[in-house]
């Protein structure tokens, strides 16, 4: 699987939507991130021009916020929570297990663009620690058997060569 | 719905809604916010389908609501007006709920909350202990209304506060009311809200702004999320009131993007407000113009800081700036801006609607109202709680939270997230308030409370928090950017076993500097977790650095498996358990003997610190390690018994050991193994020390002790019986006789006296615990009759009571000064004693012993209990006016032991420590006289046998170093045995069927009290095999 091709017309429409807003940069970037999964590096100049900013300012904002990325992400973004409650309840071993199962390190995307592995500081579902999110879905009270099932559902076979 | 043009139109609308409400309808409140992460959506669909199927849509409403609070039991639903609350509900339960509870008023046991003690179901929410101490004000609507349906909010009294403000109060009056209510910022800093509003109101500049900080970034905090998801209008109405009071025209809510449901519900709520004209121009015809826009965070914790937040709203990098100017003077766009936290805003409508008199009914002197806490971590009832400010931490964690799972011990609670400090056990009775928490180095913070137990490592927690703040540091100011990186590096090194003792002072210095020089709150508070853990848990840091020991058995670099690390003697548990599974019992015992020459004894009486840390215990129950050890050693003594030959003597030096108890014999054994000639001097005619003297036959048969001692003697250790070391034959004499080193392991065998009136020597019927047990053990004829009173709460007291029962006492009662839970005795023994008919009377302290003509007739007690002051110091408080008289023929005093150092001659150079024992170096056990070492109970006071054994081995290593002329510390780290058994045990198991721990069989209580037979039966071969296969082989895990 490849990251999706950028539909530049859609892109223009997003820019137009936010053009008239005050302080539009972050909402605009978030919209692009949400729609395409990342912010293409080539688009920075266009964005800067539309909002009357310097390209360096746009790049500076993208690089500051963890939620904005210039690298395409996988179809399923797995966010393992590393918050305090999850940590106290064994979140480290969950992360280790997921890393091993997917063959990915934090911040990495599988070569088939199926999975991206990230960690997040706290998802606010602490009562279900340890927790992880796959895209918008939460999974709580995790354990290795549960993880194997969840990952299998998202199309990962246990023990298969991941980056093949 | 048309725009409301006036207050009257809003009230008309409200009346219409109220009239349309169907009082008779049953309503199922299904939490669809937090519980959605655990299957609530499917549950709701199932309930709706079932209601429809049964044709009950007219009478039953299935409503999606916000959080019910007891999130640990998700999914949760409440049935109104019945008052029944069901938990852990699955979609499959829908039919049962409709059929039984709704139609037949029958309550369903398996869906009800279970009482912790009795296990009985509690069906009604108002009887569930979790809710009893809570006061739901801010969360009043949460769990009742549908947060996406504005009419619910209005019907519940929503938007009455803004109406009151607009029609009957001036903006200044609104500010005065909020100030008088003593509402303090709930975001954590606790600044008086009304005063902050006043600043913004008085500041010059237009337009003014209102901001709601909904960037709840503290890991472990989810209060704001619940309010935003469950009752968003409460927050928005608060902002509307604030806008009126301050004179603001624009508002922003800054929500972190990781909260999609909160964002969704806020968007809906804002749309609804706009539609009704509650936002926009000329709100309700009052002339107030105000709009609110939603901004989403983009994944930066620092944007929770107000100046960084404002920068982010302006589309910039979220970097803080210096204050002054404060936002009230110059905020967004340089204009006066008032920022408040979600919970603070949600309190405002309550204050205005109900008045400050009502509001100030709860709370403390300086901080009124309630606070929402998110309870998480090692606590049974994780979830959301709302309590009056001023309740104690104990109330929240133990009453509301129902304590620590699996009966583990509370260690600390982190309050205030990465900006806060840990609160250890001595402060459990502290009232929760902004000021009290600050005094002990923590903060109230936003409300996150993460509970930790004995299996957490405080150094690792500090490292964890630093890794968070370091990665979230924006990088603008050097103290934070560089300081957090350095602190993280130091803490990481310590957890990796590469710490240095100077690091401790460095952490303090660095921490203080970062706090006083950082630009914003992130840096100013980032060192606090490290400083507070260092303050309260200094020993953990020192142990990591000097001894490579992790109290929680967490830090990978020093822990191979938690069980081995928890064992004071460092026995390679997984390998000896695996050897048993492989039927290699002799090998198993050999592995144990690498660290502990008393496997059969420990297999019976060790309190197994290993099992308390066993990771299998996280899944179901710990592996029965102690019983497995007993099984293997019993087999050894039945089939083999003695070693093939003694250890060869390869060294010329000889060592003397004083005392043939577990400590002395362990030291002798390991010294002999190293090739030294060892002679043990024992004052009694038998060896074993406390083992043979004080522990009753029914817990540890003499035969077992004899077999272990004989084994050690066969290894080449010479024991000279009836050879006391005392004034006639001193330690100095031993040195002059040519012993190159002496180890003193003489134990702690003098009984303590209570020193109360009536405690006179020679009274008939008055005994001291240890002497009593010794006499019985040595065969003395003691027949008790009638009533026996035992004073004390430790293992000796329990052993005394059970022994008394077996030598004729008709009735034995134990009296202890504190609660049963505070008794130091091993829980297992307490339970077995109760099974045998012994009565335990807590909270009674002895006042006076009554005797007549030299014989005891009774004893008078007075009420007593442990009390804590606010500083956390505990003491015993007695009430002499509340007394009881107890008749008794025999009183046995077992309140504790102390070492008897009278045998050391008075002019001995050996230093004596405070409470009468010997002062030794903790690492080498060396006394102030070179070549003389001491350890075990003799130096520490009464302890557990495995500690005594570990001490003996440490002494052997230290003496060996000394005799070789080596300097430096004794390093004892976890090591794998060379005799590995690399089978995976539970790891190799394919099935997921349940494998509970094999129960240890006991002799029947009514039979076993008749004599001194061993109470515990050992495992059978088959049982041992099955139990050993439960081990998860944590030691084979790749790090």
C-alpha cells in the first residue's frame, strides 16, 4: 500500500475555507493533516502565501506540534499511551510487546503504510489503564493476548514478517 | 428552533420543555463518554433494540449520558427513577435487564457492585460506598442528561444563572459574588478567580477576551474531559457569565485534539447556543455581544500554560513568554484576556444561580466548594470523584477508591501530575487543600491522583515524569531545556545501575536552580517529582546507587526477575521452580543452597517476599514459591539427606561464629564453602536459635531443623554446644585464641517488659512469650487451665496463643493495642489462629495486672488507637476512662524482643547502638573492631528468617574480603545460577484456560489443636508439578 496521492483540488478547497479566518494557520494545518494524513513538504510555500506568512513560520509551527507531521502515516495509527496511570499499570511492557509484534519503533511507519506506531502522553482514559488508540478507537485494560487479537483484527498476522 | 430574543422567551421555552417531560417514563442512563472505550456503544444499541423489540419505546427511554464516575466498572448504566446502577454490562445482558429489572422489578446480581468485605451485591447507587463521601455539584448533570441535547440542560436549570446575572446583577456584583464564594482556580495554581476577573475588568483595552483552558495535558487527569463530554453547556454558560462580568466580546475554548468526543460535544453545544441566540449579538436582548470559537490543540503539553496557549491560538509556536504583563493586562492580541480552567468555569453558574452562601457551605476556610479528582493507578475503584475540598487523602483512596488491589501496601500517591509531588503514607490523613499540599512539596494540581503500591519504584517514577517534561519542554529557556535533559540523564543512569552517590546532591542543586530560573510553569515545576521522591524515599535512591537494589523490583538493569530481586537472599527462584517442573528435585535444592542453606525451614516459615512481587500475581495469583521450596527440600531429606563430602579446607585462616541460629550457621556454611575452617559457639545444647526456641512445633517440626543443622555440620562446620560466649569466655578471648575473625549472630532473645502496675516478677500465672515458648519446646511440663490472656500482635504473640491452646488452655484471647490490620503478625498465621478458636481483641492497651496473694486474677485494659497528626507522625493515644476488666488465670506478655548484649563484657570496645544492640556498617557488617563482624537479629532486632540468612551470607562475603586484605564494598547483585533449567513453563503453554494457584491443604482446626502436629500439609508430586508450570519465567524475557 502506498500513501494516498494528494488531491490538489481538495487541498485548494481547504486553503480557501480557512483563508479568511483570523489566526488560521493551525486550524488550516490540522485540516490538511486530518484529510491527507500528513502535510506535504511541497505545500508549505502555498500555505505561507495564502496566509501572508513566511514559509519558515509555517515550517516552524509544523515542527513544533507533535500532532502535525510532514511524513505520511500509515492507514492505522497506533498510539500507545505512556501516561502516568498507564505507566503505573505496566504500560511499558505493552509498548514493548506492540513494538515487537509490529517490528516498528516509535514514530516509524511500516513499509506497506499499514501501521504507524506512536506514543502519546495521556489519552485521558486512565481508569482503563493500560490504554492505546488505533485511529479514533480506544482499547483499554490491555494484555498481550488482547493485543494479539486487536492487531490481528487490523490485518496483522501473528509472527508474520512485517516489513517484508 | 427560533432565536430567543429575550429572557422571557427563554423562560417560556424552559416551561414548555418542563411541561413536555414525561414523569412516568423509565430512563436508562448509559454512559457514552468514557465507557465508549469499553463497549458502551454496542450496549446502547442492544438496549435500544431490545426496548423496541418488546414494544416499550413509549415507556422506556435509552439515553446516552456522560460519566457516572465509577469508571473502573465500565460500561456503567443507571436506571431512573428506580435508582439501580448496573456495572460491567455487556450487550448480551440487555434482554435480562428489560425482562427482569424493568418488567418484574427483579434485580440482577452479577451486574451489581459487590461489597468488598462480604461480596454481597449492592444494587442502589446511593448505597454504593464509592458515592457516599462524594458531593456532586459540578458533576451534578453528568450521567443524567444527554450532553448533546440542550433541552435536558435547560430542563435541569441550565441558563438560569446567566438570566439572573443579566437581569438582576451588575457585572461588578457578579465579580463580587464569585470572589465571596472563594472559588480558586481549578487548573491547579488556585488563584482566586473573582480577583482575576476583577483585574481583567479594570484593565484598559478592547476587545477583551475570555479563554477556557481545556488542554488537560497532565497524564493521569481526565476530569475536564468528563465535564466537557458530559455537560458542556455548564462550561459555556460559565464563560457567558464571565464575558458579562468582565466585558469581553470574544471567547475561545482551547481543547486538546486527543479528546475527539469532547470536541464533538462542544461543537454541537456551540451550534445549539448560536441557534438559540445565546451566542452572537444582543444575547437575550440584553445588549451583550459574545461569541465563542473552538480551537484544537496540536499535541503540545506546554500549550496548557496560559501564555503558550495564547500563542497557539494566534497560530504561532506554543512558546511561553515572561509575565508581567499578565494576560489580564495584555493577553490575546495584546488585549485584556481572562483565562480559566474548564472546572473553574463550570463552577460559575452554580455560584450565581445558588448564591455564595450555598456555595460556601462546603470546603475549607480559604478554599470553598468541591474539587473533582481523577483516581487512577493502583486503586480498586478508578474513576472520577467529586469531594468537598478538605476531605482527607485516605477518604478518597481507601473509602471512595476502596483501597489497593490484591491487598498490596500503599506506597505513595502522585498529586498534580508532572508538576506535583508524591504524597507518602504518613500523610494519608492530610486534608486535601491547596495550601496543605504545597507545604509537603506537592500541589493540588488539576486533580489527577495516581496511586502507587509497593511494586512501583519511586526512582523510576521520577525518571518517568522527567522524560515527559523533558520531551514537552518547548526549548525556549536554557534552565528548562538543558536542566530537564540533565536531570533525566542522571535519573536514567540511576535506574540503569550507573548512579553515583554525588548524583543525589546534584539532583537537589539542579532541581532548585531549574525551579527558580525557568521562564514558565513547566520548567518551574518539572523537578518537583524528583525532589519530592528524593525527599521521602531517599533510601530507594541510595539503594539503587550503592546496592543496585530496586525496592519495587522494576528497574530492568538490576532486576532479572522480580521474585529473585525481592528475596533478601537473592535466590534464583525461576530456575529452581523450573527444576521442580522438570522433576529434578535435587538440582532444585542445590540451586537454593547457592544462597540459602535452610531450604526446608524457609519452605515452611518464610513470609515469601518473592510471592508478593510475583508477576503471575498480576494475572491471577502468585506462584506458590514457598510451598514448592518445601516440596523439593522434603524430597531431598527423604531421599538423600547428607552431602557427599564436606567442603575442602583450602585456607589457613579460621573463623569463630557466635550463635548457631540461622544467621550464624549461614555465615559458617558459606565460609566453609569458601574453604575456611569455621567453629560455631552455641550456648544452648541444640542449634537453631529462634527456630528451635520460639517457633512452635506445629509450624516448624524440630526434626526439620535437626536435618538442616546436620547437613550443615556434614559440610564441615564444627558446632560446639553448651559453649556460651560470655564474661568467662569473651570475644576478645576468641581473638587471642587465634581466630582470625569473629562473627556475632547471637539473635534477639530477651523479652521486653511492658512496665505497668502489677507486672511483678515471680507472679504465678505471669509468663513472657519467648520464655514460655522456649520452656514448652524444651520439654518442660506446663499445663495451663482456664482463661489465658495474651498481650501483643506479632508472630510471637500468635505462636504463644496457639501453643497455649495446645497445652490445656480452655479459652485464649489476644489483646492488641492497635487494629487487627495493624498487627505485624503474618496474616496467614492470624487466620489459622482464628480458625482454631482464638479471639483477637483490637484497640485495648493493658493498664494494670490484678493479682491476689501472688497469683494472677485478671487484667484491666483501656481503650487505645493509633492517631496521626497533620505532619503525619503517628502515636498511640489511650483513653483511661474507657476500661474493661478481664478475668484470667494466665497472662502471657509477648510485646516484642530485644537482643541480650549482657554477654559482652562491660569494657568491650564494641560500640553499642541506641536501643541496646551493636552498631555495624550496613554494607560490610563490620563493627568498630577490625575482624569482628555482627549481623542478623542481633543487630537489626527481631526480623524474618530470610533476612537473617541474607545477613549471614553477607557477613561471610565481608569476612572473606577482610581476610584477603581486600578493601571496598560487598557487592551483592542478582545472578543467574550456572545450573540453569531453560524451560519456558507457562510461557510454553498454548492454552488460555484458567490455572488458579493450587491451595495448600491444612489439618482440620478442631483436630490440630489437640496436639502439636504440623498444621500445613505439603504438596504432592503432581500438585508441585502443576504449580511449577504456572511460573511465567520472567527471567527469560528479553529486556
